């Protein structure tokens, strides 16, 4: 992605368009444009090919994942349009209808419309949303506003990529059927409430780059170093067993290769978990110590993970990176 965006200078965009508050300079979750002194409009899009067999669930997951970017900026979604690629000669339109229905139902449940979209004939199915949201400027959360001393919390368990790979390989234990889908379909709407807590300095959602990748983006944007306590990370069940059976997606190695220079020495298990590509993962929250209890109380009310999984510190001459230690 860095190579794709090379030369597309965001500084020139912000000078030409002063209303643009957030572009791609820190790889944040959504673009942000100020309408006036208080109101900010958010815009994002995301789409991908199926990761589950059920078309309705695929639509739900893709929609939940795309909408999450609005919540990760502290915003509330207003409207969405669909992006659909469909192999019309190979798969029936009735199957595509179920995909779109899954996406529409998610939008409806979260209180806004899926109001149209665009479709093309494609060699492989893909689906996603372009979502517009809004947030008050005082509550806008960027991934680069974290501060030294902030504690880190992660609202959903890691391991989605491992469990979906186990299912594709026919190795998923029957007790775990549907578990990854349940996690992926859990909306991150808590982000809008978290953004109103004064001590919450930064938010981002953990998706395809894994926890390590998205945390490094936060560290780089704020020029900080993170210390993680892997013992406190929320995880889906039986990851050890699935990792031993080889249920590690190919994206894990790509994520590690992209960030290994800023990571400590990792065991194979640590690499599999920290670099596991998440689909519709949880929110990574950077919060001041004095506001942490308020955040944990809010998360507990929503049955979300409340563990403190890390802390942020000022960086040194080695630059932003991740270290491991018991907290």
C-alpha cells in the first residue's frame, strides 16, 4: 500500500483543500472533511471477496467491516451505498440478493439506510460498502493522537483469520462453528460512545494488517513505542491447537514481513496471533490511565473485552516499534 500511494502527497491535498482534516497521511480509518466549525463528515469504503460460504453472512460481515471505519473515527454512520462484483455466468442473482440483504440488514439494525450502489460483472464475487458518517469535531478520533502513558485496550478477541482458515481446511471443531462469524458481525458502534470520553485519545480498528500492523500505524502516527503484554490479549478459543495444525492464513506472513523490523523477536505462536489478519476486528483504544476505568465500565456494559493489553511510551532513537513485556 505504501508503494501504491507513493508520490500521492497528502500535504498538497490539504493545502489545496483546507476543509480536509484527515486524508491518507497516517493511514487513518476514514477521510474527514469539516463542514463548519463543529460538524465533520466522514467517508470510507471497504470490500472483499467471500471469507465464509453463507452468502447472507458474507454480506453481514462485509458491511460490518466497512461501517467499522466510521466508528473508529468516533463517528455515526448516516448512509451507505453498496459495491458488488458478481460472476453472473457462474452464480445466480438470487445468491447475490442474499449478500446484499445481509448488508442491508446490518445497516438497518444500526439505524441508517443502504441507499443504492453499483454492481459489475466480475470473475469472482466481491461485496462491500462506501459509508458516509458524521462526528462533532471535538469528538473526532485519529489514530495519531495517542499520548505517552496511554493504556491500550482491544475490544474483540484475536484469531478470526486462524479460525476461518481452519474452517476452509476442514479442521474446525464443531464447537467453534459460527464463532468467527459471530465476532465479525459484532458492530463496533461502541466507538461513538468511546469518543466522547475525554481521556480516549486515539482509536483504530484492527483489520487486515493484524494487531501488530495497526498498532504500528498508531505508533508511527504519534511517534510512540508500544509495549504489549501478550498474556492479556483477548483471543478466540483453541488457537494453540489450530496453529499447531497449520491453520495460519497466508496474510499472516505478509503482515510479519511488512513490519518485522519494528517488532521484537517473536515465537511462531506470537507471530501467528499478532500478525493474524482480522476481518471486522475490534477497536484498539488508547486511553489515559485516569480515564481507563470509565472506558472499561463502558466496554463491560457491552460485553466487550476490558483487558489492558499494552501501554504507549515516548520513542527513542530507534523510532516507533513494538516491544513485549508483562504489565
